[in-house]
C-alpha cells in the first residue's frame, strides 16, 4: 500500500531555495512611505478647499411679487340661463282644400318662394257642380216664395169666406126664429120650419169649414218657412262650395310649398299650400327645470344665429308643466324678423334673468378647487367659496375681456381683492403687489453684484 506523507514535496521543490523574510528596516521604510502619501493627500485637499473660488451671494429679495387682481363688491347680477330650440314663424298657415274638385289653374304668378298678399288667389278648382247646386237651390227658393204669396192670397180669401159664412149663419138663425114664431102662431107649416132649420145647419157647416180652412193656413205657412230655410241652407252650402272652389291666401307671407298641379283632383282636408310670414319669429326654448323660479315673461333673450351674430328678443310665456324625462321646461321667446334667422333653424338661446340677491361675480379662472386667492394687507390667502351659477358673457364694467364668470353663493365683503389667476404658484402669506386692470407693475431693478465677483 502506497503512502503519501502529508507534506511531501516534489522532486523539483528540493532544489528551490526558501524566500528571504523582510527586515525591520524595510517595514519601517514602507510604513513611512505610505504615511507620507496619506499626509500629502490631506494637505492637497486642504489647499484645494482653501483656494476654491467663492460664488457671489445675494441677500434674499423681499420685494413684493406683482399679481393681477380684481376688486369685487356685491352687485345685482344678471343670470344667463342657456337653452336650445328651433325657430318657427309666429304667423304661418297650412292652406287645405275645403271642397273636392279638380285643379283648373293656379293663381297668376303663384309659385313656391314668392310673396303673396292676404286674399290672393292661389288655386282655382272646378266649381260647375257647385254652381248647378246653387242654381237649383235658388230656383227652389223662388218656387217657395211664389207658394207663400199664393198662400197669402188664399188666406185673405178664406178670411172673407169666413166672414160671409158667419153672416150667413146669423141670417139663417134669424129666419129659424121667425119661422118658429109663426109656427107657434099657427101661420107656418111644419115643412117651412124644417126648411129653415136645414138652411141654418148648412150655414153653420159652411162657417165651420171656412174656419177650418183658414186655420190650416198657419201650418202650411210654417211648412213653407221650413222648406225655405232648408233651401236657403242648401243655397248657402252651394254658394260656399262655389266660393271655396277658389282657394285664397288666409295671411300675407311667402309661399313655402304648393304641392298641386293643374288637372289634379284634391279632396277636402288636403293641404295644398303653406304660407310663412318670417317678419315675426318665435323660439320655444328648452331650459333647465331648476331655473323656473328665476324666469318671468318680458325678460331679455339673446339668440345666436349661424353666423355668430346675436339677435335680441323677449320672453313671452312659460309652459305650465315640466318635462319629467328631460327635466326641462319650455319658454317661448319672440324675435324680430329680418335678422338672419329663418324658421326651422336650431339655435342656442340665453335668457337674462336678474338675480334679486346681491352676488359677488368673479372670473372663472380665479376659482381653483372651490377656492379663491385673496389679497389682504399685501399678502395672499386662500378663501373657500361656493358657486351659485355660471355667467357666460363679458362684464365690461370690470375692464376684463373674460366671458366666463361665476356668481358666488355667499358674497365677499366690499372691496375684496381677488387674484385673477388662481393657478399661479404663490406661497400663502407671500407679499404681493396687487395690480388692478389697467395698472402696470413698478419697474424692477436688478440688485448690484458683490465686489470682486462676476455677475
């Protein structure tokens, strides 16, 4: 079994000499050199620190920062309530045919887009049938008038007959009385008495017949009157049919549409023309239902047309009910014509409603996260605010060009200075120089540089 000693050396190691151990002098020399290098580095760092260039220093600038402000006070604000609607003509008419007929001709110069006056002929219908009905009704009326005249004559004759029959009855009764007296005296025969009584009965019968004939005149007259009224109604209907065969313009305006041509048959109720008078316009505006309490008739309304120009009008009436789905109410505004607005245009409208409560009005850019930057005693601070409503129009009295403003729920004290730009980075409590609209900041002079330094 082979055994290798733990410290066995190779054959070539027996020939190599042992490395000499360093002497104490070498160790001292090496330590001295290392210490010198460290001390030199320390001295070099100290020298570099002491000889470094010193930058020029300035004293803290305590001058106030110029900021643009607006001096506000509670005022009588005018709330602008915006809504949308479609312009329509205040006067317009859909002209419908009232009788059936064939279109014979159109009125002279009548065509779509032209202006027509009230009463101008638009369409001529064939009215021959109505004319014949009118002539027949008139002839019937003439016949009834003739019958009435004959009845008047017959009534006068029957009245005379009744008077004669009455006199005849009186004479017959007197004759009966004389014959009866003579018969009682024995000077008259029975047949003479019977003959007198028969004549009296005949006279009485004649009087009754005459009276009956005369009394029948009144019912016959009433029947003729009823027939006359019926024929008069028929004649009036025929006359109206003849008149309605000529369709005229009910109002003055521009002929919007005329959807019929000669030779076409129209039925009663069919719309044959539409006339629009654009001199007076109306806009039903859909407004927020929450603004009902601020709206009254007569308030000023501003409508923006397609070109960007504004048209002034006034509020005339309000709808009594709100739309529960859209949560809106309808308010009607009347506008003057000839302003560029045309019926059928979809427009944006603003109703100017004066606020009875004094409000502080500030630019929208002055409010950030429901807070305002106020300047008091030359320093700024934040003020929490609540917005009552927005106003979208320029406030010329402020001297600013802003068109977006906010009316605050709680007014600020009179003369409060509000920083215009709330997004500007200003430390709370920093000194500022308030600049009102139209004012400029004082000239700023750069401080002198320290002696011996470069700026």
